């Protein structure tokens, strides 16, 4: 049996990243940001001059891709050729192309394998779109964190990011492979009218009552 895995899924700018990070801290688990993994593959694809819409060319890049998925303390990192990727992951070009890259089944298969590896030796709080449905379908700890579109757009703007989240969610929900969807056995947490502290307290209490 693997250590516990907490699955936090939801649309863009739902607050799931902030919430997942705090839950991990509270429980002493490692926080894994899977969006950063899809973003890193997207950034590298663009850097190589490969068109993200050219699926065959993207798939051909994968075997030699120089990305290392590791940790810094209790937080996941992505390194490329010895350097931790940070700002590259939220560049406009990365934002605009990540949904196309994330729709490629071979990309997902590679990253899902890496995501599961994080949980072999230690408990994790993992956030993404398909954690409860695909990465850890058997975990009893699944939360689908969402907020109204207006609230999410305002949160994105407050982060200083210009990102068409509605468009990205549409693409992420419509793709054939592992679309953004709430797992049947996930708890829905609408954060529109809740503070971060309230959301974290609710989820941590639920986990502690069952672990
Ligand atoms: O969480 P984020 O906004 O950084 O994720 C970026 C994109 O990566 C998102 O639009 C869809 C994709 N993604 C995914 O398909 N599956 C995941 N588990 C995480 C992210």
C-alpha cells in the first residue's frame, strides 16, 4: 500500500493550488503541482521550435526530454538542464499552448507515471485536473475545488496574469483523454464565498476524521 494521496482537482484559478499547498503544510505531506509538469513540457516544446499542434513531433521529443521532476523540501519542482523552471511556466506562450500539449495521450502517460512515483515513498497532496479520476483513482481523499467564473477571473487578475481561463477550461474539459471532470466520489468544494483558511480547515478536518 502506498502512503496517503490527497487529490485536489478543479478548474484554472479555482484556488486549488493555494489550498493544496496549505493542506500539505498542515499535514506535513509533499505538495505536487502537476500543472507545472504540463507547463514544463509545453515550454520545452516551444523552445525547441516544435508546433504544439503537431502531435507526432511533440511525441517524438518525449524520449529525450531533459526535464527532471524533483522536489525542493516538501514542494515539487521541475528542472531543465540543471535549472529550476519558474517564470517560464507562466509565460503567455506557455499559457496559450498548455491545453494542446495536455491533450496528447503520450504526454499524459509519461507525466502520470512521474506523478505516481512521487507517492511511492511518501504521502502527497497533488493538485491538477485528473488526480482523482486517473492518477489516484483509488484514493479515498478526493476534492473538486471550484469557484464561479467571475471569482476565478478576479483571482487570476489579482495574480497579475492575463490568461483566458474560460477558454483553457473549455479545452481541458472537452479533450478526449482524461478531461477535467469531477470524480464521482470526489467532494465538491465551492470556494466562491469562503476564505482560503475556511477551505483548508474544512478539507484538513475531513482528512483527519478519516485517516
Ligand atoms: O493548474 P495549471 O493551470 O497550472 O495547469 C495548466 C494546464 O495543464 C491546464 O490548463 C491543464 C493541464 N493540466 C492537466 O491537463 N492535467 C493536470 N493534472 C494538471 C494540469
